[in-house]
C-alpha cells in the first residue's frame, strides 16, 4: 500500500492482558513514531525510531510499554498487563529522514480495555 | 525535553472570517515546525510546515509565521470555509523527533 498501515484497527481487551499493535510504515521511510491520543486529547509522544540509531523511548509512560522495529521496517508496540487508562487511539507515523520532512500518519488502532 | 504550548484550545468563527492559532516551544534546537489537520476518525495530515531559516510561508489561504527569537509560531487561515472545521495541531522537531501541541478545535459556522 501507499500509506502507513496499522493493525488491528480496533482492539478490545480485558484488563491485565497483553496487547500488540502493529505498524507498517511507508516503504523506504527510515523514521517511525508512535503516539497515543486519548479521547478528545492531543498527541502524546511515546517512542521514536530513526534508522539504526537507539530509539528515543523518553515518552513511554511506564515499563509496561515497549516497542520494537524489526529490520528497520515494521514496528510493534506492546502493552503488558493492560489497564483501563491505556484505552486510547494509538497512532503510528513514518517519514523519510531525521528532521524537517513530512510525517505520514496511519489511521490508528483504537484500544479499549474493559 | 521539548514542550509545545498551543492556544486556543477551541476556536469558533463565521465562514469567511480569519482564524489564528498560536504555539510556543521551549527547545531552541527545534528547527522544523509543521501544522497538521485531523478530521474525525482519521489520522493527522500535514497542511503546511516551516523551517527555521524562514520567517513566513504561504499556501493559498493558509500561512504560517515563525519568530525564533521569541520561540513562537502561528497558523493563519483566511476566508475560512465549513470544510476547514477540524482539530489543528502544531509541532516542533528537536533532533528529528516531533512533539505536538494539545490541539485546537476549529469550528467554522456557515
């Protein structure tokens, strides 16, 4: 596809379960970002990958959150022992280079923890 | 780290009027300032951006100004139309990352 693809589009999980959210960036994009957007709120930065550099994890809210990017392409955001406050839309974006280029967003994964 | 403040949080204008959204940032290393528009149920989309070596940029009805000394930048939309109604986000990019403001919900009344 031409754009950033995220799956699943919706996920309902029980409190305490682990979830994995997937992001397929645009081919050739070296930068990948994850954000969290709670209902009616802004874009909370979670983690940023750039090429082979160590990721910027400064936005991860707790050690229950982790992310990987395999082969410089697909990324997975994992939330362990989910809690109700984790309910939000998780957005992924990718761009071509380190800075100063357009970031393209996916449609997001809506996570609901019940 | 970078902190981006955005005002106002909501803005209502009449069709044809102008709308202005303002942002400030804290990290003097930031050199790229994009603006995104998010419609309901969709991911944000870039509408205009500006780099630190430029003070103003225009694209039809949309313009952005940047004051690096004061660390603030603004989005100006002229001749607003109902389809401009959406949430607008500013962002600053320190060292490649993108830090967003909390957004402005713009409503354009016909």
